[in-house]
C-alpha cells in the first residue's frame, strides 16, 4: 500500500471512531504527499460537516471537487451543506453539476435527493431516491424517504408500496406504519389495529416511538368512525412525551408579548417599496396550504412553501431594525429560493403571524392573508397532528388545554394586527367560508392580492407541484366539508379546550 493510501485508511478509521483530531492529522499527512488528493479533502469536509462547521465544510468540499473534478461526491456533499446554510439556488446548482457526473452509489444519490427535497424539488428527488433504493434495497431510512417523496408528488400507491416494503423487513417500524395509515384509508375489513396495538405495548417506554405508534392508531380509529377511541389513543400517545418534555408556556407567552409590543406598523412604512410578495399566515392546520395552492395555481404566482427567511432576518435585526434592509434581504433570499422565473412569490409559513407588523414595515406593498378557522376545530386539528418532535414551535400541541390557551393568545395578536395594519395589506380569510363558497372567496382573495381572475385557481387540486406539509393528501382533492365541525365527533374528551375557550369568550358556553 502506498503512503497516501495508508494515510487515507488511517483517516477513515479515525473518523468512523469520531477521533477527528487523528483523522485530520492523517488527511494532512496525505495532502503533504499529494496536495491534489481529492479523497483527503473529502474526508476533511466530512469532518467539518459532522462537527457543524458548515462554512469550512463547504470550502473543503470545493477543494475536493477541484482536486477530483470527475467525482460527484464532493458536489453532492456541497449541495447538502449549502441547503443547511440556506443557499437553495447554489445548492440546486451543485446538484445539477453532480448529476452531470453520473453518480452511482446509494449515499451520494440519497444526499442529492435530500437536497432536492429540501429545496422543494420533489419531482427531481423521487427518482433519485428510487435509484438509491435500487442500490441499497435494505436501507429502511432510504425507503422511508422514498415513501415521503412519493406522497409529496401525489403517488400514493407508490408511497404505500414503499411503506409495506419497510414493514416486511422490520415489522416494528412505527414511522412506516404511520406513513402507511396516512396514505391508505383503513376499513373494518382491512386495518392495522392488531399489529399497531402490539407495537404500542412494546414501545410504551419510548416517548418518541409510542407517540408515533399511538398517532397511527388514532388515525385508524378515525377512519373507522370511532372518534372518541381515536382521542383516547392520542392522549395515550402524547402522555410519554409530556412526561419526558413538559411544555413550558413561558416561551410562547414571551413571543406573543414581544410581537404585540413591537414598533407600531403604519401605512407610512418605508421598507422595500418595489416588491409585493404574498404572506399566508395563521395557526397550523387552518387552511394555509389550501390557500397557498389556490394562489400558486395562478400563472402569475410562484410558491416558496414554508420559507423561514423572514423570522431569521427579523431576529437578526432585533434592536436595530432597518426595515428597508430587512425587506431587501428577504427579497434577495426569496428570489434565490424560487430560482429563475417571473411572478409574485407566496410565503406560506404559518408562524409568520408573529411577524405581520415587521413584514409590513419591511415590505409595505406585501399582502398578508391570515387564515381563520373555528376555534374548536383549530384546537382538535393541532392535537391530531404529529408535528416534528424537534420543533420548538409546536410545544403547545400535546395537550388540548395548552392548545386552547395558545389559540387565545393567537386570537388576541391577530386582533392587534387587524387594528394597526392597513386593510388593503392585511386581511383575514375564513376556512369555512372558503369551503362553502369557493368561487366567491377565491375572487375576494385574488382581488385583495391584486391578481386577475384565473379559472385555474378553482382547480387547485390539479396543481402538480409537490406538497410536503401535513395537508399533502387533502390539497389533491376538491373542497370537502367533512373537516368542518370535526371536533363534535370526539365527545366529552374535548372539554378541556372548551373550558379555556369559553373562559376567554371565544365560544359560547
């Protein structure tokens, strides 16, 4: 074995054992012998990526690519780092360059697929996941990503097949079960109650696994029309998580207070006057994805999805708010994320309701559409949803009374925005009114956004763009009323939320 190869073997061994200092030294020894050793630069980049030094990782992957220009691996890794650095346009360019080099190993294909998915290109991501699975058919994480990607593009039969492959390999894979019951409606003749109940009992001591398995069981019982039992399973599912990670409402209370007490917005705001994006805000599970799909079905509109740039910019500017600079920086990031093309941009991040005032100051011509839904339906919809466990934004969603108290604060904040924001810049849209009068409310929505009428907005369910939110299945169907008044099906189990909302005067006793 030549000296360079020996150093590289030492570097790989040390890196796999997380002895990063030794791995770094071995790579440097290899580079002293061959400064254009792409493998050494690649390992160094992987180390920097692993320890979270993303800027350094990006530079090292560029060095690896320069040293080995025909190797797609550095470009694939670079794309992932650029996604993490919130440079979606550059990430997509790295993906294109890597694909031109015909990558063939499962890890590289998966890395590229994840980069595509995280930049919203699910139709590019899906075949890449499929190619990766073909090379690593026993990789359950890959199969689950393939199932999700197929869901996002509306290939529900393909998503079902991927989930069933996972369960055939691992009959205790609770995430595959949840994805399966969310994809395939359960019936009295064909359902997963028995295996899921056994699995829940087996994983009951694991807060995360029991949370997932319990949510899957709740979905089965909802499909079977037994909503009180579904609610019982949701409570059992969330109990372990509540014990392991108790919710502290102080964080959210501080956010609502800071939002309401920020600098007053006014019609004389002097931010980035040339731009007029559309922000769709509201409590989660209240129709924000539906409105995003209606708007993005218009030929003059493009969706950014749930774009997190504005909260980051607002936080970075706290204490020294330069509205024009924030607005300009936001539009630069939004255009980069959207990629080449023309049209108004829609930002559908529900929690931007905290930032409606700063949005108006930074982008005075922006349109802000706030979705409103029946208070009890909003509470039960949030309780039914399994949000990402790592998200600090959804800590309220594990207990019905906590959700109701959160809704009370949300309602007060929206009343504040209603009072201080110009009515031609901020409006509220009722989910129920939209479902019952689609044409009239869509016309009102388009008029508010200064968009000409287009019949395609009524056929939002035919929009072929990928969807990665919890509404992935619903927005591929025409309007339906079955979710209106859903809370009434759960019986006395919803009393905790009713008590809070009645005390706040938001529902009748």
